[in-house]
C-alpha cells in the first residue's frame, strides 16, 4: 500500500547516462536486482552517505573510489546489503568492481558499488558477476524505469522524478530514482537515490548541492527512526547540455537549484508515501523555533512517537499525544502559553491547553484524511523546519517480522 504515490513518470533521458537492469538471482530468482549506470567520460559525481558507524562495504569502497578516479559506472544490487561482513565484505565489493571493469575495459576505481537488502549475509558475488553481461547488454538512455524497479527491496512501487528546464536559453534535463520503504531515518540522504543531470556543474558546487539538497529533503524524512548501514545519495552531472557551466557565481544557479530541489523532494516524499505499511502521509512543520536543532528535535519527537504514529493509523484525534510529545522534546524554557498546535486547519492547543474552538468532530474530519499536516508554533524565534513521516500500522510489524523469510 502507498499513499498518493502515482505511476512512474515518462523519464527524460539524460545525455551521457545509460542504464541496464538484469535479474541476477541475488536473493530471488527472476526478480530484477542488478543495475548498471554507465556515465560518459567527463561526467562528475558527488554524494552523501550514511553516518551509521557500521556502514556497509560498498559505502567504504565508493568513498575510496571517488577520491581516486572520475566514475564511469555505478553498480547497484538489491537483495543483499553487504553490510556487517568486515574485510570479507570489502573484498566482495571490490571483486564486483573488478569484474565490471574487466567487462568494460576500464579500471575498478571507476566503478562505484551500492548494495541494499539483508544485513550480515555474504554477497553472492558469483551470481552478481554472472549477471553483469545481461545488464550491460541492455544499457540504454531510456532505462530509467527498469532501473527504478531493479533497486527495490520492500518497496511496493518504483520511485522516480524527471524535469526539463531552461538555462541560458538551453534545455537541461534532470532525472532520478530512489528506493526505500523501511529503516528510514537518514543522517545524510536516504536508502539509495541517484539523480542525474546533463548540466555542467563545477565539482565543488556539485558536492555542495548534493549535501544541501539532501539535508532539505532526504534528511527530513523518517518512517521508523532507523538509519540504514547503506544510505547513499548521488548527484551526477554529465555536462552534455549546451548550457554554460554552473558555478556558485552563476546567475542561473537559483533556477537549477530549485529544479534539483523539486526532484530531491519528490523522490524523498515518495519513500515516505511508500513506507512499510503506511496509510497516511504526514507533514510536521515546526515554526518560530529558536534554532534549527530545536525545531528538528520537536518535529522528530512527534514523527518518532509510536503513540502519535498509531493514533494517525487509527484516525484517532487523540490530540493529547501530540501535546505530550511536544512537551518532552527537550525545549529548555518553553513558554506553554505561547505554544500553538494545529491539526490541518483545526486549532488543537492554545494558551497551554485545548483550544476553546476545538471539537472532536473537527479533529476527526482531519484524521480521516490520507494526507495530514501538523503545525507546531513554539513562539520562541524565527526558524522553521519541516519533517515528513507516516503512520505505524500492523503491516509494518508484519513486514519486518517476516523480512528474512
């Protein structure tokens, strides 16, 4: 089940990017589980990665390779995370890079590996390597939709976004895919996300953009409060449009940044909408906070509360759970008389207690909706932050209880 998540768009091909997807049988026979992204020479790649200290082997290898060679290939598998395997996991990831380099006539350092799936099991390298020719045989600029399906784990739907904008009188394309449905509370980006553009972007600016845009999108979503070992978000710029190179001083930077942000937001919201067992898409906006940390602490306290999340699942306007979560969010010196909490357009809390105008019928009408906004005004400053989350259902427990079966 997903909340308001439609079919994949008709992807605009990104000049300089080809994608091929194959079924290597990494976890289940016949299921697409191996994706190769081929990048033309001159492409630039930047990324952000999980801060989980048990980060997966492919994360370690990708970081190392990015520092050595301009990437030419991204190698993505699902069904196995290659995490928690120590030096063996690093060796397995490197073996896969070596195999793809052999197949393509390149060097292993030009390959960036990414994995997602079960933690703590050895990567079936032989199966992955055997699937490489099939993925390479179908490399195509139009392979985005197949790739979106090929990186799924517990996702119920593939996720993608695409845009075309004009920079300096020239058309620029942006396309991207993401995956994720559980173990989502990123400290960098998300489970996996790959966004490419044919714009030419200064390398330092490219890294700045993926970090900043990731913070405003993938770093503002949570499904269950768990950060994966494998999170990665990659931004690719092939430079093959005819638009001038974008630098931090370019007049066209705001236009490009806005378009990229819209793709990052669409892909990150899609993960929440497809959260494991999700029936509600919830926006939590904290306003008039004294700092970013304060606003996020309040927002995440609400978003991670099992009592709040199960109330949303039940469509129960139990507003006391919202009030209690705000109260335990660690805001020092909070003036309760100045706090306002709204559920949609309904006033819940004013002057330290239930708003005089509130009725149970009003609250119920909002809670019955599939998409809900909670607004918290702390009355302490000028900072505003937004977090997106979902409810907590019986299906979430079932999916994760049966994850390895």
